[in-house]
């Protein structure tokens, strides 16, 4: 009991969240500003700063610096106002990888960034659906108010119509574009005015709220009237504040501001840390595991090779789910049943790492991986159980990959194997008519470019990709033996995955449906473990 009470003191002040958005909505800039407020960095870089060699902390890969985009998830940890924060930064590029989805599984809540100019966009919809499926709280920051965009009321309607989630604005913008001068907090009845990127003024209203003369005298008449009309409409027709619905992911608290200008970011961070959940229980084969369970357990949600190119290292990212993690502890690797010692755990600020002595539920720990870990593996201090399997997301783009230098065969195989285990690519092989070509599948088209770049620069193997017309991969399963020659017709391609399971590649749903009609006894699954 005493140990659980001690654990509660460590668990409650922890927050682990992911930041999701469409490309160019300002996610990386927001991440940098949060790190800046937390004292984790001294100078915030934006992706546009690459021409001056000022890069975003979360964009640590060379290809990210050269292209000015995020292509891999990163983990960053810092303390703000006594709260231990774990940010899981996901790529916002539309051609993202399976790594993006899996990172969301390790989060207890999500911060969704929306560009006020463009509104809800395609990538945001995809990532939102993953968060919604998990039932985690979703907090929304409507960004770029220092530009002229859609009316905030229209953006709220778009969020509800497109994403199907109700919203409650915690604050409201005062003006937009060049006229954007502050935000009004609906609950605290405070007006936060911005005079520069670093100078802000807080005007506290009395019980009269917007009718307080202190508020009226600080705004011009047109701006004041618009603010009053909007707040009145929200009070009458808007959703009510409901903590239970927020916790269930059914109501999204809305915040406004500009990450680039630092406006509204600190107010958001402070309110978010109060409202967002501490580490949540996780489902396992032995039932629900509480974070205050005194024995350590956790799962691997990401593997990254060559974070330090000089040492060719391989790091497994562990989400601590229960108990206390200690440096040098010996745990059970549930999949193999073997005992594993964890000698040099690390904490992260993107690529920068420090040796970690201890960690608690919600924390992300980096473990040196000699090749024994896989994504989804469970590590536990006592007994042997497994956390829920991480979802596998089907590839949507495929290409035949060829090693252009046979003398680099070992490097080629090592690179393919490691990038497969990271979730950067999925690998299949042909087997019909004696041909054994390697086929790579990716969730997003950009991953082909990442694959070529990393194979050459990290593993020294130059490759050629011949793109294929397929857009769907389905695992074939039947109670009776399946003759692959029957399934390869209709512009399909039969391949096998890394576990030797039969997979059929289709050009589109039309050919999938035709094959389903022809062979009703065969089940075509999105994933083998579906």
C-alpha cells in the first residue's frame, strides 16, 4: 500500500501526449515553443530556419534538415511547473509511415493543431480517427491567428461536421491577422493582450466579465462588439463544458493562438497540463494494468536504428505502464520468455540523450537493442503477460527493390531488416515461378524516398525502386489449403510476408471484391493478426 501511494505521487504529475496535424499547420513550431517554455531549449528553431542552419529540435535526421519536414516520430521530455512532460512528436507530412500511428498508441492524450486559414485537412482526419478509436482526450489548438483565415465559428462547425466531435472553446481570439491582439479566457474571465512576441498583459475582469470597464477600455469598439457577439453565441448555442466527455474523447477543448508568435501557447500549455490525464491503465492478457501497480511493466512502441550514425546504434522506445523502472534491472521479455538486463536506459530530447536512473508510468525510456526487441514487445518485472497487440496498418504503395551492388549484399539485408522492424517499410517476397524478388510496401509515398536515402547513407547500399501499381495488401486465410495460382489472376500479385504468410496485392477494391466473390471460402484480412 505504501509503495502504491509513493507511485501515485510520481504518476499524477506526469503527462504523455502526442501532437497531431496536417502538414504546415505549425506542429513542429508548436513543439519547439513548448520546449522553450519548459526550459529544454534556449532558442526555438522552425522548419523554415534550415537555410540558416537553425533546425527544429524534433527534426534530427539529416533528411529532415535538408527537406525541412518531419519524417520520423521523436520523443522529448522536460519539466514544467512540476509536471514531467513526455511529448511524442509525430510526422505531419502527408506521406507518413506506420511509425506515426504506433506512436499514438503510447500517448494518453493528443493535441490536435488546426490551421485557421485551411481548417480541417486530410492528414488531421486520419490521425484523429486513430485517437478517437482509442478513446483518448483530444485537445485542439487553432493556430496561425496572426494570419487572416476562416471565421473561428466556421472552424468550430467544420471540426464538428468533418471530425464528428463536439467542441468547447476555452478561450476566444480577439481579432485576426494584423488585428489579432489577444485572447479572452471564458472561464477565468481574463483578457490576455499581446504587445510583442515576449510581452503580454493580463487584464482580470470582475464578475461582470466582458462588461467590466477594464475590458471595454482596452479594445476598440468594433473589436469589442465582435468579441461580445461571439461569446454570447457560444454561451447560448455552444456545447456545455463537461469533464467526463472530455476524458472520454467526446468533447474537445478548443484553444486559439499563434505558435510562431508565441501568442496563446503558454496559456494553452498551463491549462492543458491541468485538464489532461495522468498515465492511464493499459489492457493486457491478465486484464487491466494500473499505473500504480507496484511491479514494473511496459511495451516497445518504436525502434529506431542509427540515431547516432557514428555508433550505428539501435534504440527501442519503451512506454512505462506500471511500477518503477530502474537502471540495470532485469526483466522478463514476454515474447521469448527470457530474462533481459537493461543496463543503460536513456531519456530523450529528440536525438539528444542522457543516461536515466529511474522512470515511472507515462515516461518514455530508450533501451539499447542488440536485436532482440520487436515493436509491441512487453517487458515485465514479475510473471509473464503481454499488453494488447499494436495495430498493423496496411501498406498503400509498393515497389520492387533491387540491390545495385552485389558486394553490399550484407549491408542491403541489414538495412532492409532494420527498417522493416522500425516500421518504415513492410517487406514481401515473390515466390511464384521460382522468382524471389523483394517487394517493399509503405503507408506513405515519402517513405520510398526515406528508404533510398537511409539505405545509401546509413547502410552503404544503393538501391533501385521500380514502382508497382498495387494499392491494397490483404492476408489470405482459409480452412482449406490455398492454391496461390488461383489468386494471382485479375491483375493481382501473390507474395509472402516476413513470417511466410500469404499476401495478395491488389490494384484497387474492384479486383479485391471480384476475388472475394470468386473464392468466398477465403478470408482476405487487412492484417494477419486481425
